[in-house]
């Protein structure tokens, strides 16, 4: 038996046990990417580095056998920095988007590609469920939003962007209204001053979390600046129907109510939090003891907290903006921030996730991306934008989406570890990036070599399961890549192991075609 210490914990293991295995017996987790239980070690990613304290040397824990008297450190500044650098080297030639550009530039951060795929498949009710995770007023925004998301669409340089806003409006118009059970009352109360897009969105998501919301609106109707939009652009019946459906049993609305400085003080005493969603800067604010900027109320940019600890501000109360979707996004974000504050007692910004980006799509790569979409021109709403798409028009338009988002955004180890260690994608850069390709196997798996980190898991698994061709390393040195011998297809390589290999890939290089499409 071998005796050693890991993080000052003594352990005895059989000869031949790796440091990674020994650490796991102690319940100590060491990150890995190229390691897969049940296959031989490969030692390529170097994310599992640990330090032998006896001489300060860093070693790969997945392959280094435990030796008598070792004193191993698994987590110090040097280990973390080495892992970060290893990840940055992997990211330097990783060509893939964690999130589609349309989602990244959407102020509400809606999962647009998933909405598109569900519409194309005729699953309209599922599509609106996806939309309402992030956008509380989709029928309204589908008609008035200037569509910053479409500016980011990868289809745009090929011919024209996907008509995202009209698609969003379509599923909202065709939503099957059903009674959605609200969670138990949390006991928390939130006052929202202003029932425009920002205030309505905050109310919607706070009520869904079980908090009692009271909306105070100076006008006779909810909607704020939406009330000023012409019926030819935003029909009155669309606006009223969507706003009325949003107001549920946990939202109490009081109209024709002006909030004075005295009433504002009372709100802070009566409610757990107060949100100012009043629209543009008002002279009244000067009497409310709020710290102001030149454009509006001054807030913490991460939490929307004002100079008063229980008061928050969103929307045009911060600065003038014509983007209602930005106000709606801020309302949603603040609702999640406050919900976490109520649950934990700590006010934190929303967590930011690492997001790999590869920049512009090259003209020579258009064909690879068009494999997953129809080649038709952008659809025009035959009945006009205010009325929107028919089902046939919507499904045809949605199927133009290129599926440029990653299929494994939630399970990708590279993304998770880059996030954990604060890795920077552009620290090491090549003069010319890898050409993007997509290859499909038997309608089950897609292979994108540009996302491959050469971990060798697919090589080991196809060998272990005796595939006729399988995957192999092709080339030498810096030019080495994963491919199929004799230029055979991915389908030939994965005749028996397609699902197994795709589910074990640590990135989205090999993925099931419908990998993470499920709707909660």
C-alpha cells in the first residue's frame, strides 16, 4: 500500500492508484476534461494539474501514480493559474458560440434559437413558454421592437436575418391561455411605481416567484409609453389583452395614483422593496432623497439599487431609451435579483456565464450552416406586421434559423471550467482560425471539428467498442486533428457508438442533434 497526503489529509491506496483516484476517495474534486472513467488515461488537457509540495512540481493527476510520502496540493494559486492557462490554450483554437449572437445581443437575453426550432416544428405553445421565461410582453414587443437581435443574426450576411420579432409576436398571439398555478405566498411585498414595460415585467416575474406585488400607476391604464403608440403599429386590443393577461392574483394594481414624497417614505416602511419604474426623470425625484445623475436616478449597475437600500430603479427612470425590450429585460433581471435577496438576505448581481464567441461567419462557411435551415427568402407577413404571421408563414420563417448556438450549452465542461477559473478566450490567438464544418451522422449526431479540444475520448471509446473505422488523430504537431481514417464519414466512424460518444464529449464538438432541447 502507498501512503501519502492530499491537502494535509492522510490516505492509503493500492499501488498503481492515480492521484486523481486517490483525491476522489477523499472527496476532493479535481477538474478534468480528457479523463473518462473506464478508459485509459490520455493526459492532454492539463486541467487536472496538482502540486507535489515536496519539490513544487506540477503533475497531471489523471496519469501520475500515487507514490510513497507524497504531499499533494490540489488547490492553490499556482494550480489555479496553471489550469486557467491550460483552458485559455484550449479556447484559443475553439471555434464555436456558446450562445447564438442573436441571444447575446438581445437585451432580455431570450433563447431565440430554441424558440425558432419549436415554431418550425409546430410546437407553438412550447415556444411561447420559452419566450416568457425572459420576455413578459412578447405580443407587444413583437410589433414595436427595433430588433437588435436581428442585427446579430448569422443569417443576415447570407441573405436576410430571420424575422425574430414577428415570430415572437406570432406565438404570443396564438398562446393558449391556461390557468398557471402560482407558488405559495412568500410573505414578501414589493411596491412598483409605474406600470410601463419595466414595471409590468418586474411585477410579472416577482409574482411568479410568489411575492405580492402592488403596482401604482398615475394614469387610468397600465402601459406607460406603450399607450402613445399608434393603433396601426400596436393595435389597442393586442396591448390590452397582453397586459390584462399579465396581471394575476398576486398583482394588485392601483390607478390614478400620484406618489408624493411623503407617500414614497411610507412605501419604504410598508413594503420589503420598492421599485421605481416611472419613466423619464421627474422633478419629484429631487424631493425623494435619491441620488440622481444627469440622465435619471443613479443606481448600482449590477443590482439596480439606488442610494436608498430598499429602493431600486429600472427602465427610463435611469436614462431615456426607446428600447422597450431593454426595460422589459431590466424588469426581469431585477425580479430575479430581488427574489435571491429575499431568499438569502444577500444582494448580488445576476451571475455572468462564460460565452465563447468566434466572430464573423466566413463566406466559405455559409454552406455548412445552411445544412440545418431552409434556403427560402425571408417571409413577409402577408396580412401586415400589426396582424403578424400565419402559422405557415411562421413555421417557414422559423426554419430559416441556422442553429448556430451550441447544442450543449449547459453540459459543456469547457464552458463551465472557463467560467470557474475566469479564463479569457483571447489571451492566446492564432493568426487564422479553423474553418467551421458540420457533419451529420444518421440523423443522430453532429460533428463540429472547430469545437474539438483533442481530448481523445472519442478515439478511446470507438477503439474500446471496436468500431470498424472510429475516430483517430490525424496529422502531427500543431496540425493534429480528430477525424475519421481514410476520409470516411462520421456515420461510418460511429456505426455502433454514436449516442455514447456524443454524450461523453466534454464540449459541443460531438453532440446529439436534439441534445438539450427539452422544455421544463
